[in-house]
């Protein structure tokens, strides 16, 4: 698949086949994140890869009240928690770059997964304190996002269809609404 086709066709997947990701494909996904650019190349990201079905189910049911929308992750064969060590990053212009760095790396992982036929779904709806306690993530580490990874089911779940419709996932702003050249015109 051509790279731009990977970007344009990627979608959030909320329904997975009951099939483990091939180890060599998981390695490619991890390598994509490992090779991402970061603030002064400090590589502050840390990834917790969970492929234990029982632990994934515990995360699904214990990621806090805000995380109750996450119950669909219990069907995924793999869950990756994208974390960062803010002390290993930096800041400029009053912005903490650990968030940017980790987001870039995680997006590279998701695009790589999609190019291999593996779906994912960027998630921020979780209670960080509960998640850190459950997974024994050290206090100094921040949980930035998480995503299930797996081979998509042929038929999308009813839940997935509802969320997609609610979020307007296919809508994209027109180029003129987001891009200007040489001077601010938006």
C-alpha cells in the first residue's frame, strides 16, 4: 500500500478477530515507534504491550468511570499503553514536548499497523491514576494514550458504528479551513 493510501484509509477499529498479532508484525509496529523523531532525540516514550487476555479485560473494566466507553478493548488481542517520562523530554514555548514526542511515536505505530492489516483505536478516555495503579506504572511516568491492536473483524460492531457516527470520523475539514500560506489567513 502506498504511504498516503495508508494515511487516508486508516480508521479507528473497535471490533477485532480473536487472533494474536504475528510476533514479526508486532516487532515492526514497535520499531516504527522506536524510530520516531523526538525533542532533542531524547526518546521519552515508553510502551507497555499487553497481550494477556485477562489483563486486557481488567484494563477494560478498571480504567475509571470515564473509561467505561473502553469496554470494546476486551476483544482485542493486544493493548499498547503509550507512556512518557517527562524528565526525559523537554519544553520550549511553555509546552511540554513529552506529549508531542509520544503522540508522534504512537501514530507511527498505528500507521505501520494499518499498513500490515492491523487495526487500532487511539484512546484518551481513561482514568490515569486507576490505570497506573492497576498496571503498576511508576508515579513519575505519564500515560499519554492507549490503543487496542488487532486484525479487524469483517463486520464492524454496532457499538463501533454508533461511535463513528457520533464522532463524525469520516468528516475532514476543507484544505482552505486549515492551511494558509505566507501569512495567517484563517
